C-alpha cells in the first residue's frame, strides 16, 4: 500500500502561480514574494484590513513637526525578532540605512530600487532613544505613512550574519517565521510563538 504523507491538520496550504523570488521584500516586486513577506515582516504602520486606512503596527503612535519635516514614531515595546533579538530604534535605523546609505556595510546595492524611489524624500532616520525614532524628510511629505505601511523591519543581527544571503534566511517580527524553502517547490512557514 502506498504511504500517505500526513499533513498537519492545522496547516493552511496555498497554491501560488510561481515560486517566491526572494524573502527580503525590499529587493523584490513580485506578488508571490510580497505575499509571503507580509507574513514574515512588519512595518512601523500597516493597512487596516480591507481599507486604505493606516493603523499602528511596530509603532504605537507618531507626531509630525509643525514644519512637516520630522516624523517622530513611538515604538512598540517588548517586541522581538524571530531570532530572539530585540526590535528597537536601532533596528529601525538599520532597516532604513541598508537601503538608503550607499556606505552602509550591508548596503543593498542596485536591488531595492523601487523602495529607494518610494522613500526618496527620507533624508535620515535617527534613534532618539530605544523606543523613539525620528524620520527626517527633505520637504513636507504627506504620503510617508502610506509608503511606510509596507516597508519591512529586519533583524540587524540576521542581516549581518547572512549578508547577501539574508533573503534565503529572512528574519522579521511577523506572526510567522520561515521553516523551509525548497526552491521551485514550496515555502513552509510556522507560527512564531514569540509574536507580540
């Protein structure tokens, strides 16, 4: 008799039109990669399900300066990445600088062009304290929150460890972590029990 593979009854299986290209959402624009990435990563803010309204995610609140050029975000406390390292203001600065600073040791090079164009108004990102970040923009820029709604926060420790192979070893703060990626066949995610 043929042996039947027993599937976890709690598993959800989704068929996609194609394999994911990479699991670093800043470097890809294909929908398959983005859909999986949204389970692995979170941004400072997100879209309220089924709407175009912005809601808090890794930031609990924010203020805009009177001149419209400084956005200050309060970060959610007691959040950890899937590798157990803390999510804090330094991780936010790192997530932006690897995209926007050509001299960053983990600079994304030519990949990330879509996000670099989207966030071109961001001049610098500064950690004010462990749970407060200021994003300075070159001019008043009201679409910033919408742009940030999909911008993923990444584990600095994992990016430093895996370097250019980070997209094969993704680490975010999202509700699921990567268990396996058999390229061309399947991506397996498992619930992240440390999810805030």
